[in-house]
C-alpha cells in the first residue's frame, strides 16, 4: 500500500516544494486537489500537465489520484435539475479525467458535497437519478483512461446526499460498471457509520466495491491526532487484500499543514512497521 498526502495540506507551497517536503517526511505520492493547480484545472494544456508529472517523478513521487473535483470552476452540480448545469459539470469532469490520466493517477475521488446537494424542493429520488445517469456516462470514459472513479460517502452536516458506504454501494451496483466504485473515508465513517471502521473494511472490501481509502480522524485532523485508532484499520486492509493507496486527508491543520502532514506520515508508517513485525 502506498502512502499519499492530499496536497492542499501543503498550500501555499508550490508543487515542487510540496513534492520535496512530502518525499522527505515519508510519503510515496500526492493526491491532487485540482483547484490547487488552476482556477480551470480541466483546461490545463497537455504540456503543463506533462511538466507537473515530471516534477512529481523527479522527486520520486506518484500522483495517486485526484479529489475535491468540483471546487472550481463555480456553479457545478451532479444533481441539478438544470440540464445545462449538469452538462457543464460533465464536461468539467471529462477534462479532469484527462488531467488525472496525464498525471498518471489511479483514482478519481468524488467528494465535493456542495456540488451534489439537491436543489431546494428537489427530492432525493430525483437527485439520485440525475447523479446516477451522469456517473453512468462517465464510468466508461474513466475506464478508457485507466482510472477508477470513486463516489465518496460523506457524513452530515457537511453532506446531505450519499452519506454511508451502503448508500454509495447501491449507486455503484445500479451503475454496474467496473470503473465506478465507492471508497472509505475514515473520518466520515467514524462519525456516521453504525460499525467500527475496521469492521466496515472487513464487510465491504471483499465485495469488490471499494476502490480507495482515505485516513483522517473523526475530529477532522490527521490520523494519530485524535481518539480514532488506525492499527486495526490497517490490519483489516491487509487481511482483506487491499492493494490500493492510502491517502492522508486532514481538514484541520494545527499548528500548520506541514507539521500535520509530517506527524501523520510518522504515525501511519510506524503502524505499518509494527504490523510487518519489524524488530
């Protein structure tokens, strides 16, 4: 399992300095938030993307995936009753699929809770159908680029649409395409799921519906900075044969992003070493 860091944690460092720092403290890659690259990341030119990839590779890092896909440009929605809004959103995601492929990523993590919230007066059923149709059209395009597109369950109050792994799994099963899956975000799962995260892993990983994992504490800080314990989660991932990446995604940076990132890397690496039985 590769250990990756969500790169917005290291803002305002430029990409080269993000890479140098992440490599120095023990990460194998970065999971990129497109809004950190450009106000219109879906329109980045091929030469720009290739240069970013070279920067990553020159530092010995991989781009493991993209996340926070729809922060920019403004006005996007996967559930909007407005056909023009959904069409524009689809076009942006297609551009981000190209960005991910150009960077050598494996996964697309679809969180972006504000851009999936049903409109006022819109039923959950209508929002579900519109999101499902959009995702169903994108899944083959993700597959063609060698990507797995993961719908991220997110907890309330930040999110009101697809809050649990079971809900996301139902979306995955309705779409029925191998390139479209769900994932486990440990903060959201710890805060909102009925079972422990390690049990959630053991229940869902064998189904083949999980394509990615993010580590963060229920207190929204990094792993090791709260009450959640991650040794059991790592053990469950190994027992169930998880072969993907683990991305560290804190939301609260104290005392700052670099300190938070370094602490998380040391904590998770230490747990991995202990599970390996190192003397």
